[in-house]
C-alpha cells in the first residue's frame, strides 16, 4: 500500500468556510494524512479544533513561521510534504513563499496573491525549487467541466465565437447596506482581500474557468464595476467584456449583490458547430445545443465521456457527485504529481493560472479606474 502523503494546513479552522471542503477532499482517495496545522491565529483555538478533529496536538503551532521551523527540524521522512493555505488572501503570498523556499509542496486557495508582482515572484521561486504548486479553482474538478474542456479541445464545437460566464451571488447584499458590517467583513478590506472584492473572490474563478474550458487566452478586457457606497472602496459587482482574437469575444458577469442568488456560476461556450453550457448549481448536467436539434444533456460516468472527465468520476452514472468530489479530484491530481505519477493536463490548476488570474484582477481594476477602457492582458 502506498504511504500517505504527509499533509499540513494553514487556516481552515473551525470558524472557516473552506476548511471542511479541503479536509473531506484530502480524505476522499485515502492519499493524505493530516499531521499538523495552524488552524487559527489563536493557538488555543487551533489546539481545541485539533482535539475536536482527533488530531494529535504536538504539531499544532502558533504561526506558520514556527510551524515551518519545527518541520524542518524533523528528519525528512517524518516531515510534512505538502501544506494547504486556506487563510484570508493577504497571507497566501508570505505563506506560499516561505513554504516553497523551505522545500514544501503547496496547495493554495485563490486568489493566489495580493498582486501580480507577488504572483510573478512566487512563480520564479517555484520554478527554482521544482515543487508542486496547485491553485484550488475548485470548479475545474467537476467531471462535466472536464468533459466540456475535452470536447472543446477535440474541436467538437468548431471555432469559438462567443463565451458567456456568469457568477452571481447575493451574500454581500445585507452586509453592504449595514455600515458596521461593511467595515468589518475581511473580503471588503483591501488590507486583507487585495485591490478587489468581487473580481478577486469570484470573478477570478469565472476568468480561470473560461480559459480552462476553452484552452484560449483572453487578450484584452473592458470592465465596469460597482461599489454601491462612497465609503466602500471595493467592487462588489461588475461586468467585463472579453476579447480573445479578432472575431472571438465574450462577457463575464459577476456580482455579490445579486439579491437572493446563492452560488449561481455558469459558463456557456458557443462555436460555429454547436454550444456547451454548464451550471454549478446543477453540476452533473452539461447541455449540448445544436441548430435544429433538441438540446442534449450529457452526464458523467458514461463511455462517451473523456478520460479527464472519467478520471473525476468515482461512481457509476446516476450517482450525483458534488463540490466535495470536485475538490477531491484536484487533491487526487496533486497526490499523483507529488508521488511522481503521470497525470492528465487539467487535473489541477497550477502556478500559471494564479499568475494569469492576478494579472486579470489588476487589469480589470485598471480598466474601470481609467474610465472603462480596453486594456491588454499580459501573456504569461
Ligand atoms: N476555491 C473556492 O471555491 C473558495 C471558496 C471559498 C473561499 N475560498 C478562499 O479560501 C480562503 C479562505 O476563505 P474562507 O471563506 O474560508 O475564509 P474564512 O474567513 O471563513 O476562514 C479563514 C480561516 O483562516 C484562519 N486564519 C486567519 N488568520 C490566520 C493566520 N494568521 N494563521 C492561520 N490561520 C488564520 C481563520 O481563523 C479561519 O479559520 C480565501 O482566500 C478565499 O478566497 C475559496
């Protein structure tokens, strides 16, 4: 039996949204063993949470610096191999930098860093160490998103002429209209979140999804954002026009004030021959649209699915899988990479996705601030 990968976690405590998703994902294919953590900036809370999870407390530390030092003092074969960074955004860069420089593999939440400059710096460090770096754009782990990617790569849609991605949430609506709440939510604090709230938090998922499924690079953008209040600097809604090539265009519509919306993320790609549409709240269905034919619904686990899609399907058709499975598929791909096994292109988002994502966020803000002008993205 293969030895489990020794795993550590930074952030993702009992008070977090995303921690449980990563822990379930890591346990899904029995590849990882959680050995240590800084779940919380308060060591007492970290200890309590470790006990709650049934993890030994001897590798729970007050901060990531002491944790890394303690791990480096252990013999190599006992040392944690990979850390997941599940903290608010401002900690991703210092944590990832120190981890990579110290020889650890990294699984990092998005947005990768606070700025494009930091992203480039991290890329240089990762290249020099050769460590595995995965960025958890969770939605790329869904089998039908992978199916969409494979079908487009096979040319089944023909030439791509229109792309429409929508990511609508409503959770900031009650927060933004309450002056105290809008001043105390970390995603609305540029010190903790970065220069963008909506585009940095969910717009970047939509951006990455478009490039992931189409295999095309967005060349330029024009953004129109909304802040709603003068005392709030951060975008909470926005529309971005996209250009790929001369005749290939699209739109990215993102909001956190789309009242009543939950996690309404969808992507539609229209080609010269047919189109594909996928919706996150109904992730096991991929809709195939063709001129003059009834719409077809493709589902996971069938012989017609691609190798990449089937790789992300654990059960026979008709057993719906969801977001935990999607993240589990990403962790599975990372485990293959850490173990030196072959893995398919697209099994997990990598450093380039993070670098391109940070460039996108910065250029969207620049486009809006300069009066909604077209801006070229940098090609990494
Ligand atoms: N991939 C996705 O779909 C997805 C979804 C939600 C959130 N995220 C990302 O995950 C990250 C965390 O988001 P969240 O919603 O879970 O945030 P959260 O505020 O719910 O949780 C943050 C966690 O980090 C801990 N933390 C804060 N400072 C710390 C420090 N100095 N050291 C160690 N731990 C610390 C907190 O105690 C908490 O447990 C963000 O970067 C966010 O963008 C990604």
